[in-house]
C-alpha cells in the first residue's frame, strides 16, 4: 500500500485542510485529517500561532500499478501534444498573404511625405499677411484711452477734496459735541454736590475751574468745618464720589479736587511738613517708616515731595481706605 501525506501550516484549521486537499488532489472523504495544533489568535497580533494539520491518504494501487498508470498518462499527454501540432501547418501557409498585405502600406507611406512638403511652402506667406492687418487698430485704441484717464484723475481730485472737507466738518462737530458733553458732565457734578451738602445740613454753592488735567470744584459755605470733617474725611469722601460721577461722562482721564476756602493749600503745607520729618527720621535711622493711612490724592503729594530727596524711596501698601505709605532708606 502507498501512503501519501502532507503537513500544512495556516491561519486556521479550515484553511490548512483546504490547502492540503488541493495539494494531494483528493476530497475530504478520501483523506485522513490529523489536527496537530489549532493555533492561537493572540491579542493585538502578539502571541499569534498558526494551525498545523497533517493530511494523509491511502491508495489501493501497488507501486507497479501506479507506475504503469503514470506511464499511460504521460503517453496520453504526449499524443495530445502531437495532435495540437498538426493544425499548425496550414497556419504557416496562410502567413504568406499577410506579408503581401503588409508590404502595400509601406509603399503608400513612402509616397505620402512628398505632398505635405509642397503644402508647407504656402504657410509662411499666409503668416506674413496677418501681422500687417493687426497693426492698424493699435494707435486708435491708445487715443481712445487717453480721455477717460484725465476725467478719472479730475474726479479723484474732486472726491479727495470733498472727503477732506467732510472730515474737517466732522472733526469740528465732534469737538463741539465733546465740549458740550464735558460742560454738562461738570454741571451734573456741581448739582450733585449742592444737593448732597444741602441734605447734609450745609447749604453751599459750587463752582468749577480747570487747571491742566485737573478739575477743581470750589465750595462756598458758612459751615466749612462740617464739610471738611475730622482730618478731612468728609471732603475727601465727597471728592471720591465727584470723581466717579465725572468719569461716567468724561472720556479722558482727569483728576477731581474739592476745595473749601483755603483748605487744600493749608493741607498741602501740612503734608510737606509730614514728608520732611519722615525723611529726616529715615536718613538718621536708616530704617523704614510707615505713615498713617491717607487718601490717594494726599499720598501722591508725599510721593512727589520725597522723590526729590536722595536715599529715599516710597511705595504704598494695603487697600483703600486703609492704604498707607512706606518710606525706605536706599544706599
């Protein structure tokens, strides 16, 4: 008995069986299938293993019978080949007229180049006539384009002048509008202060004047002490309210100052004395000195005064209304 077998590796058992059956040329009923390994799919391609299948078949033919059968199949194949060669002879005979038919177009292709050579002689003459026809309209087009350019430049100049005049008019109107709004804003603050003081119990009349970037509101009243308050707390609070109200209407940054009589002049003198005494103390002890809380307007005055003294440096700390100045010694 002759046994044929093969071992196949594939992704799955089914694929391995199909490959083995086709390789042996048998059906699944005639085969003996032995699954050696079913394989593993693995995880994300790692640990993957192919399936291994062994397929075998037993034939009832002996070795002599098998060899004789193979010889018969070889002879049948050779006779089939000889049978296919015989009809090739008439095909060789038919090849002769094909050669004659191919030779005829060669003669025709050789005769064709003579005709286009004669035609090409006439083309240069036609091309020379065309540029002469196109030369005439060019100067006419140039003359026609000169007039609209001049008109366009004149229109542009007129448009620029009109735009400039419109801009000047707009700027003048905007300046007038700003002046009116600024005046209205200051009068609003004046009326507000008069109403508050009247409610507070101190009848007063308020006027304003401007000095650079400052708007000074002067208060005239018989009860100046009541308006100023202890250590200037009332007038400083009213000054903060007036500044907030003015900034609702005023676009540019301005500082507001409230004054009763000569209070601000007297207070500025007091602040200069405080600054000078503090500077002398710092220069003598070379240690920092902390001042009492002051409003922003008065802190700025002391800052400005001490900035002119050597070896002195100031900065503010804390939060309003308890923000204070620190005077340091600098080498």
